[in-house]
C-alpha cells in the first residue's frame, strides 16, 4: 500500500488534537497575562484614587482656611471702622 491509498486509516495523519491543545495552552497563557496586566492597572487606579482623595481633602481644607481668614479680615475691618471712622 502506498501513502496515498484512500483505504488507509487517515486519522493518525490528520490528528489535530495536539494542535488544539497547543492553541488552548497559548490562549490560557495569554489570558493569564492579560489578567495580570489588568490587576496591575487596577492597582494603579486604586493608588490614583487615594492620591486624588488626598488632593481633594487638601483643597477643601485650604478653602475652609481661606473662608476663615476672610471672616477674620472682615472682622478686623469692622473693628477698625469702629475705632477709625475715616476707613471705609
């Protein structure tokens, strides 16, 4: 029998199972790599959220201090007006 005999069992010649397994292994490896990258990105976003929260808190603190300072200056101006009527 020659290699081209149509009656010969061709399953051994065209067995694709190892190819599919190889593709699945590569896909699993790729998926693990992508999941790792997304985990790293999530971690960076979490760190960014913490930093933005701190910046926001500092902004509110600065605004609060500014309002307090403005109130102190208004009080000082009113006190000076009482003692020095020439000041408007």
